[in-house]
C-alpha cells in the first residue's frame, strides 16, 4: 500500500528554471493538496483540488500552477523558479467527507 | 477564517518525564482538530483527531489530547516520553459542517519536541 508518492525527493534548480513536482495517490481519494513547509511557518496551502477536474488557490499560490491530471495524480509546476521558492513541498490527499490527510514524504527543493 | 497558535516552538523534555504541547485555535464556528507528527526527514502522520463526542481523545504511541471549547485549546499530552518521540508536532484545524470538497486544514507553526536521555 504505497499511499501518496511524490517525485522527485530532492531537486536543485537555478533561478528561472522550470520544473514539475509529481504526486500520485492510490487510495481513491477525491481531494488532493499541495503544501509548502518553511522553518517557523508551519505548512501553508499552495493549491488544492476537491475533485478531478477542479483546482483552487490556497494561501500562497503565486509562482505556482497545478494540474489535476486524473483522480490519482496532482502535479505542481514552477514556471520560473525563484530563491523564495526554496522549501519542502508536501502533497496530501483525503477521502470524501473525512477531514484528515495522508501525506507524501516530501520534495526538498533548493533554488540557487 | 480559522487559525491555530502553537506558542512553543521548541520543548526539551527528559526521557520518561511527562510532556504537554500547547495548541490554541481561533474560530467563530465549530471546528475539527488534529495533531500530526513529523519524524526527521519524513512526511506528516496523523497522531489523533477530534471530530465530536468525548473531549478526551486518544491517539497512537500513547499520546492523548483534550478539547476545551471554553478555552479554545487542544493540548497534546503524554505521561512518559521516550527517545523515539523526538519529532516535530503540528496542530491543525478545519471548520466542521463544511461543504464536501473544502476540507482544507490550517496548520500551526509546529513544536519541536526533543527528548533528553
């Protein structure tokens, strides 16, 4: 039972480069989320998807785009990376009408 | 909008001593509350949750938390900690009775628990 799988686990980008963080879940969950974790700031919601075909902005969406490719997959794209986007990114999913999340193991991104 | 405050960013505790990690929330409506644990270099795992019913909630690894509506608190406790409890702990809140598909959690800034041998 894999749960939520994120790739890659680590990435170093140069300022201005683009990349896509991948997330897939095998629990048939409807809702998926992208958070970023920064020291002293906890987890902040970037984007979420309540169901296949829908996406909405969270607290800190600037500089990011998302795609809910199908029910399983929810990707996060950085079009032009900036040093302020250096962070640990977590994907999570939740079952309909259940409020708790299952998290992936995270992607540690450094932008130089 | 709801918010969560974890006032203690770091808590050092001797092994086998009790611990309490504090969490206060702010909301004008009823809430659901959660504690998550993050071990070094890992994702977050659900420790326990309060949805309704008994205000004393028991979770994994011997942790428990008590929902106090009048004090808007949801403090996490363990009577005797072990080295393996070293981790970061996050309190989270979402509104109860919300529409399907809007189950967004708001997290606190986390408390780093360090167990001293």
